[in-house]
C-alpha cells in the first residue's frame, strides 16, 4: 500500500485507516456513498477504470481488499 492510497482514504474518512483491521461495512465506517467516492478518487489518482461488477461489498470490506482491487487494475494497466 502506498502513501497516495493512504492519503486518499484519510481525505475521504480518517476512520478508515484507524480501523483497517475490521470490516469497514459491517462496522458502519463506510457506506455505499463512501464507496462511490472512493472509486471516483482511486480511478482518477491511479488512472484506472474499475469494472462496475467489481464495485461489490467484498472488495470494500477492508483496507487490504480495497488496496488489492487497486493493485489489480494498476497491474492490468501495465
């Protein structure tokens, strides 16, 4: 996970990184609006396009899951 990613999450909601070891959705730290905000920011910052089918709860339940999604698209971009 890189600094840019951490900065984006902190700007969206500082509680995300503070609770990175719990289920962000289950704990109410993020919701669907937060997820969409994240998607827009991550796509813009990393110059990627996340498939709408991948905007699913399992890809946003933890910081590691979100980072894995970003890494996947960055790697595909090459």
